C-alpha cells in the first residue's frame, strides 16, 4: 500500500529574516543593559571608596556675608567631583572670618575664588595690646649708620648738656624696633643699607612718656644689642627721677620736724650756702626704664 505524500511546509523567508533580526535585537538590548548596569555599579563602588570632605554653604549666602561655622557645613563628595579650589575642613581656619565676594546656594561647594582677598594688616596691629608705638627722629650716628632693622633690640642712650657739661647714660634697655622709616618688615636682601630719618619703638605708655621727655631734654642714641642678650645692667628708677628733675617736676623731701613728718621741696630747705646756688642734679651713672617681658 502506498503512503500518501504530505504537502511540503513552505517557510516564508521574509518572516524568517524578521524573526532572526528581532531575536538578535532583543539579545543585544539585554547585553547592553547588563553591561551598562555593571559599569555604573563599578563606577559607583569606586567613587564611594574614595570620598573627600569639602566645605559647602549651610544655607543660601549673599555676597558680603562673612564665612563662619554658622554659615558653612562639611559634606563628603566623590574625589573625582571635588574642585581643586574647594575649601577643605583642615584649611577652614584660614578662611573663617573672610567675606564672600559672590553669592553661594545652599549645599554649593565653597571655593577660595569666591572669597574676597584678605587685606594686609595695618601697622597698628603690630603693636601689642597695652603697648604704644613712639617715633623719634634719628641721624646717621644715632641710628647706627642706618643698619637698624625692624625686630632688633636696642638700648637708648640720652645725652644732656647741664651747665656746660655733657652727661650720657642708659635711659632704656631692651627696646624692640617696630619700624625704621616707613619699613616695618625685615629686608629680604640682608645687609642692604636703607636711609631713614625716624625709628619707631614698641614701648609701654610709661616708657613712651619717658622717651618723649628725653627727646626734648637732649639727644637720643641707639645701641644695638645681640638678640640673645636680655640682661639689664642699669637702675630702673634713677632715669625717671632725673628726667623729672630736669623737666622741673620737683620731688618733695620728707623731713621730720617736731615729732611730725612733713614734705618740703628741696629749695625750701635752704641747703645751699648763702649767695651760692644749689648744684644741678647729677645724672646717674646708669639709667634705665625696665622692660616687661
């Protein structure tokens, strides 16, 4: 018996090509999605492993606001996204107190370029609290031939002329030099000579009064000290007494009279012989106004 022949299945080539293309497209999309997901996970993991802390604005800041702990916060960010000019927590002390030149949004990274340039300190900020800066005119001899430098320690010598005789004595010791002329910092070219006609000293108010009085009484000369030599060699009070005497501020002398004490000016005691004036006060051999450390 002969089997009947089945009709041959004819495949439409067009539909076959479309099916294969669709399958390839689906596989490609799945592969790309898996690759991108793995790549993003790798980048995220690498970024999370290398984080740095930066300073950001705690809230919206306007230009002119001052940077402080109340206006700034710390935020960790990936190292790849941290700006090279961003403020870091370890350098915030240098930026604290400075003024913003430009506004910043809340959470925005703060940059050094957003801050106004810091102003140079004024000369008055170099004067210690409780001290005074006093300036005296000098010449080439009294300024040690122009070789005084800011920061040097000197002794001040006062020369006075009393009835044709000249006396020189130490007036103050260990006086810091704040400025020579208009220069208040050390010269980077060591040994270079500068011309100036004034020297400014760092003194206490009492020392400043003594220097001003001495400047009117005679000539002041500076003696340069070794910075390691901090030894005082003169009487701290004798100079003040002598300057008061030559300025006319007479010191009264206590005298016991009739069992009671009373104060008299020296001329009221009539100690000089009749017809002969009392001798002028002799300057001390060494005279100084002690300095405070």
